[in-house]
């Protein structure tokens, strides 16, 4: 919303930052497109894999088996090995 206000020239970057409570420099960078690309590494799981993982976790919960970090990690490793991202 703040970026839109600046781009429509209804408010200056400084006034918009004050009004929305965001850092002026961050808003300025965003308006100029400095951070268009997402930060961080690329995802390993596809959207479909993430849905399948969520369904697996729900299934396990319905069976009375909590999805611990270890169990979820093992399932993700299995999924990545099946897609060839992790070689065995």
C-alpha cells in the first residue's frame, strides 16, 4: 500500500514512510525496484510436493502420530531422493 501511494505520487516517500510506519530507506528501495528478486536460496520442494507433505503430516496427525522434526525431515529427504534432487 505504501509503495502504491508513492508510485501514484499522492505522498512523498518521507511522508508515506511516516504514515505507514516503515523505514524511509526501505520504502525508497522498494519503490525503485532495488529488491525485486526474492532473497534466499531457491526452493527444493515444488508446490505439489509441499501439498503432498502437508497431507502426509495431516494423515499422521489423524493416526495419532505427531509429525516431529525428524519425521518430517525424513519424509522430505525421501521426496527429494524420489525427484532426483538428492542422490543416494
